[in-house]
C-alpha cells in the first residue's frame, strides 16, 4: 500500500512537470505573434526628447522616432527625422510631445510670420523705394543690393544754405522680402497671388512698394533719418557673388563741377 502511494506521487510530479513544459512552449510560441501584432498596429511619429523653444533650429539629438497606435496620433504628425531637423518651430514644444509638420517652418523661407526668419542681432525694416527694378520684378528675395540716398542738407548759417547730397547709404544688403503694389501682383495672374512662401507680398495700398531688409539697428536709424527729412532712397542690384565694399564720397553740386570741370559763368 505504501509503495502504491509513492508511485502515485511520482506520477503526479511527472505529469505536473510535463504540463509546465507544455504551457511554457505554448506561451513562448504565442508571445512573438502577440508582439508582432502589437508592432504592426502602430505607426512611427517624431517626438521631442527635450523642450524645443520657439524660433530655433531643431537638432537631431532633440528628437526621436516612436511607435504609437494610430488612434492617439494627431493629424499632421511628422513621421521622419528629415521632416523636422533644421526646421524652426512656430511655438514652444514640450518634452514627449508629437511634432506636427504644420508647426514647423524653414528658416530661409520668409512667410507672413516674419519674425521667424529675422536673423539674430538684426531687425527687419520696410524701406519704401520707387524703383523700376522692383516694379518690373527684376529684384527677388535673396538678391544682394546697395542702397543710395539723396536728400537736402540744411546748414545752420545766416543764409540758411541748402546742399543737395547723394550718398551710398548702405552696401551689400540681402533683400529679405518685397512688398509690391497689388496692381503689380495681380497683373501677373492668379499664380502670382500666393506669395506666402516666396517672400513677395502684395501691399494693401495700390501704391505700396518696399524692400524688407535685415539690418543692424544703427543702420535702421540712418535710413529712418534720411526718410524723415524728405530723402529719397533707391537701390542698385549686385552680382550674387559680389561682396565688394566700395569707398565712396558724397555727391553734391561741387563734386559734379570738379569731376566734369564745369565752367561757372
């Protein structure tokens, strides 16, 4: 009787071990399939690994690809690193947040959110200029120009002398953007009415025409002073690779008389 009981316990242990092995094999076989289903049920999105501030180029070390279920992914989410690296955000992005393509802008493209493209330590100034180069669309954003100005210089003497001066106001400036009269934009057809990603904008006034320049604040004050005292500004177009800075002298009546040897009766 005692021997039968021992055999029974040995058989029970063997059956328990066999059941455990079978269960383990079953689970091991099923787990990869479950994991595969879970992986196939997600989609890649780009998320922020650290807080990304407004208006700063995004680096590759600040973002990563994560797999999320489709139902939790917001519309317009970036799905590749290349869509994000080097772009700037229109707003603050928090850690772990999914990055949206619509929240990104390319730094070298000027849009109506002009502040996003202002170079560091510069200010953007709209300089009104009546120029055939502008009105005939011969100057484009990104071109290099020189500004020349003409104005009356009033000397504080008993005679109240007025001297007309022409100067090379600023040299080798990049055209940041352009404002053209609506009549000029409209004359080129419907295709020209979408300037938001080209840096050319239609003025609200039919006569508005200006170049937007990124300049130092001191240079902005110079231009503002010339305009405030009735001066007129014009532009000259440079070759793309010309970075020459020419030493010039102001031009007035005396300069013309001396240069061209004009005889004064």
